[in-house]
C-alpha cells in the first residue's frame, strides 16, 4: 500500500556523468529518479513534481548548492535533502546541516552507501530523524 | 725661561708640597716684608727718639754754655763796679790792683782779667803784669765797653794776644792737627788761635764818667770743664761697656779744642777735626746738624750747632752726641725679639698648614690611589672617610660613582656573557622559523592546488566507482569480467583514498581544542601499536614526565601525529629495535616536548629537508602525506617538528607544542573562508 507510488528523487549536479551514475545506481532500487544540471533546472522540476529526496551537489555554477538547499527547504519542506560534494569542508558541512540538510555525502562513494543513505532518508518519518552528521 | 722652568717644576710637585710651598712663600715674603718695614720703623723710631733726645741734650749744653758765659759776664760786671778798681783808674796808681784782680781771676777760674783805661790801653794784666800799656780799643769787646756797653760772647783770639797773657796760654791754644779720615781738607796743619768766652764791662765813677774797661776771658782750648760739665749734667755719666754714652765737644772752627770724646788710646781726642759733612752743614751753611756721624772712632747720634762771635760770625761749634751702639743694640734686641716672634709664628703657621694640608691632601692621595685601583679594574674599592666638608661629599660622590660603574660593568659582563648564547639561540630560532615558513608556504600552495585537483578528480571517480559497482552487480558470476571490474573498483577506491588524503591535508579542518594530558594521548597511541610492534620484534619504551601541565589541543589530531611518527619509526626498524617515547618540558619552559627516538635505518641527509613535503615517501605504500599532515597539524597548533638523523643510527623526531595555545589563526581562517 505504502509503496504504490514510486519514491521521487531528484539528483542535482553540474556534472552530467555524476548525475547519470547516481541515477543508474538508484534506478535499481525502483525509485523514480530525475536529474538536473543546475539550480534553475532543479527548481523548475521541483515545481512540477513533488520529490521525496533531493541529492544536491554543493559546488555548482549559478545557484550554489547551499542557496538551492535554502530554496528547496522553503518550497518543499517535507522533502529530505542530501548534500554531495567533492570537497567537503567543515564550513560547508556546518552551514548545510544548519540550513537543514538531511545528511552529507562526500564524493566518491559506493552505490551501496548512496542507496543506504537514500533508503534511510526515505524510511525515516518526516523531519524528525536525528542528525547523523555529528 | 729659568723662571718658567722653576714654575713648571713647582707645578710638578705633589699637591701637599705645592700648598706648603705656596704658604711658605707667602709667610716668608710677608715675614721679610714685615721685618724690613718693622726694622725701618723700629730704626726710625729709635733713631728719631735718640735724635730728639740729642737735640734736647744740645739745648741743655747750650744752657751750660750760656750759664758759663753769663757767670763770666756777671763776674766782670760786678768786679768793674768795685771801688778799688775805679780808685786805681782815677788815681792812675795801679799798684796793688794787680794782685787783687789776679785773686779774683783765680778764684773764679778765668784765664784772663785785665783792666784798661778809658782809651783802651791796658793798665793791669792780672795774669801777666809784665805786659801792659798796649792798646785794646780795636777789640770789639773793648770798643763796645768803652761805649758803655757790657759785652759778653765768644771770640777767636790771636796768638799775639794770647801771648800777652803768658806764653803758656798761647801754648794751650796751639794744636797740631791730628789726621782725621773724614775731615775736610785744610791748607794749614795746625791752629795757633784760641777760642775764648769773653766779657767786658765799663768802669765808671760815681758820676757815671768812664774811667776804663775791665775784661776777662776763659780760653776753651784744652779746658775740659765745660764739656765735662755738660756730660755730667746731660748724660749723668751713663756708660756702655766702659765707654761714655754721652759726649760733648767744643770746636774751634772744625777743630776739637775741648772734648770728652776719646781716641783709640783713651785720650781726649783734641786736635782732631770734624767730618766734612758736618763741616759743610754747620760751619759753611750755619745750620743745625742732627743725625748719625762718625766721631773719631765710633758712630754717634749727634747734634752740632754753630758758635758765633758777637758779630755773628761762625767761629766754632758746640756738639753733643750719644754713642749709637746702645741704640743699635736696643734696636737689634727689639728686632731679634720681633724676628723670633715672627719665626715662632711662622713655625706655628707652618705646622698648622702642614696639618691642614695633610687633612686636605691625604684624602686626595687616598682618592688618587682609589682612582688608580678603579682604573685598574677594582670596582669594589670604596673610600672610607666621611665628613661633611667638600672632601667628604667628594668621597661620597666618588663611592656612588664607583658603585654605579661596578653595577654597569656587572650588567655589561652579564650581558656580554649571555649575548653570544642569545645570538646563537636567535640564529637557530630564525633558521627554524625560516624553514617552517618556507615549508608552510609550500604546504599552503600545495594544499590549494590539491584541493582544486581533488575536487575535479572526485567527480570522475564518483562516476567510475558507481559504474564499476553497477557492472559488478549486473555481471553476476562471470569470472573474467568480475575480476576486472573488482580491480577497477578497488583501484578507484585507492584513488579516492589518495584524493581523500590530499583533501585532508589541504583542508586542515579547524582544531577542536580542549585541555588534555599529553601523556594520556601518548599512552593511547602506543596502546594501539603495541601488539603490532611486538609482532615485529619492536620494543616501545616510555619515559613520560607525569608533572606536565595540561594543554589545550585537539586530541584526535595530536593522536594522529603521534600515530604517524610511531608508525614511521616502526617501519624504519624492519629488523626490530626500540622506540623511545619521551615527554617533558622544553629547556625554556614554554613548550611541551615529545621525542620519538628509534634505532632504525635512519634518514639520508639529503632526504631530511624533503621529509615533510607532501607525497614524499620512501615506502612502496602510503600516500606520502603522513608527515606533511602531521607537520600541518603541529604548525596549526603553533608548534614544530624537528628531525635529527643519520643513516644507520636511527632518527629522532621532536614535537614541540607551546603551553599557550598559539594556534595559527591564518591557516585556520583560510580554511573557514
């Protein structure tokens, strides 16, 4: 009953190969995965569909990952947003977590790690999950 | 020049000698001047006193002289009034008169007493009755008496007249000149005239008619009554060493005719003459002479005054004189007393001066010695005389100056002693700082580059890693593909690890400092390694200073550093060995020092500078980032890591962590931006 509707995931990364790889990895789990190559795309898509989980690259040209995080948090408050970055710094991490990111995933990562994290994000009830990034 | 030489020599003397010499000169000069002036004044006083006295004595002598003259005048005058004389003249019968006149003459000690008639012819010569009838009216005395005047005075009498009263009288008057050294030249060599006190009085009858003249005289020549009487009255016979102090003389012209001045033989010095000087002053110029004069054999203080006849012509001199010697001796005595007193005073002054000079110069001499000592380097020398005068103040100032000098030198010495050490220390620190700086900059730029590269590489790695795994999931059990895919996945993972290490190194995430015991961290590090080390036959020895203070550090990071160093040490000892870990305070007490000493293969000299460079490794495994990251962590905390090593002799890594958390803010903030 609960799984009648496929979970909607949007991957936002300026690297097409990264977007594609993540999508491939998640499609195996029977999620509905969309990709966006920038903040504008992501916002446009999120306006049309309701995504359960966003995977957002922190460092992107145009709208930065952090700004996008803020916008998504206000537009889709029930969605969970996992930040991805190739250069995790304390500053980024802290800011992201304080802004409301669900978790933080440093590149590169194994498909299993990705799936586990996404499953966790989807499985938890709403916003109440404890912050794992401590 | 010689004066200057003497002066220069004087200046070279010691201060005390100079003082004494100066005062001595002043005293001597003062004494001499005083003595000279005193002598003058003394002499003047004594002599002028003597002169005043002799002047007074001369007046007294004149009194005696006039008294004598007056007595002759009285005698003649009274006798002229006697009846028998008038009778004889009136009657023209002089018989019997001669004898009575001669009686009077002898009684009163006259040399002549003669009666003449009214025309001036001699009637009776009482001394020499055989000669009479000669005309005496030409004689000024007789002439005046014939005019009724009683006349008295002094007269030069020619030998012709003298002889009329007897040859003995002429003989008494006669003098051969006795040669006298200082007398004026005279053409003649003898004196025939005589000098007489003479008085003439007219003889008259009751009616006052002139009957004749009575005249009488006293020949001075060789008559010593007057001079001796003067001596007796005026000088009262005072003697000095057997000599009469006072003398009186009658001069006929410049010739001594009656005197009590004695010659060498002790005879009366008649026949000698007066000195030229007196002659000139008294006989020629008719003045009074008072002063020193050489009289026959000795110096006298004398007074001479002219004797004049009744026509006011100068015919001789009256002299009184006092032997000068007693006055000179008196003066000498006074002077001697004076000089003696002056000498005693001078000696006393000299003593006083010597004492004062010593009081002044002795401290100076001591100071000079002290100054010498100080100049020679003995700055502990102190002067020990007090006193409130200038010398005391000087000594005090001297002492405090010396003390200051001493302190200053101590400071200098101390400073000099430490200077070299400090220079070395500073040089070493500078070199270290420079090394650290270069290394830090190298690391910073490398870090930035690494961060950029890592970020870019991470994206493709992500794609590769995910796809490799996706393929593995799909290919099932198909061995050849699976093997290749596994390899790809593993190597990609390795790449990811390298990049992660790079990022770790570049990132240097901010330290989370908390107070911790460094020994605790060391223990924990070693605990993790011990088993592994034991397997490889490596012993780990700890030597930890338990009294070390806690410091603010990021425990995890520091543990990472220790772990890196310990692992490196173990890997340097493939054959086994010992790792010593020591903790303690640095020598200057400002840092903790944790020292890792191994007995491993050591590090070649050329590798030491590169040890902390990222990616420098001598191992076949590892990223080459361990030491670089460790270094970065310690630098971030404000500390340093130093290495000393030689090939075959192991290596020593020293980690210094300042007690004060001087975390390098720039590195931290760079990361935060």
